[in-house]
């Protein structure tokens, strides 16, 4: 499994990788999460394929998407 999130941080496109959706959710639940909730998402891929069932636009939307599925 490999989850890749491309997002915008102050207008600059950045990328972060997680070993799974669960790792992303866990890292976002820390006192200091990896990513700010309001960061806008450019693209999300899982195992090299676009995540087509995700319809949100921000990190918190993605967190909620995977937290509900998990």
C-alpha cells in the first residue's frame, strides 16, 4: 500500500507519502499533525491509482473520508 497526497501549502504544491490510509489517519490525530486541515488537495493516489471515490477538497475532507471508512 502507498498513499500519496499532493497538496498546496501557501500556493506551493507539495507531496507526502504514507504506507496506508490508516497511517495517514493516525498521523493526523497527533497533537501536531503532519498536515494542516485547511490545505487544499491537488491529487490523491493509492497504489499508483487516483482515489476516485474521494470528492473533497481539503486535508480534513480526506481525513473524514478515511476515518469513516476505517
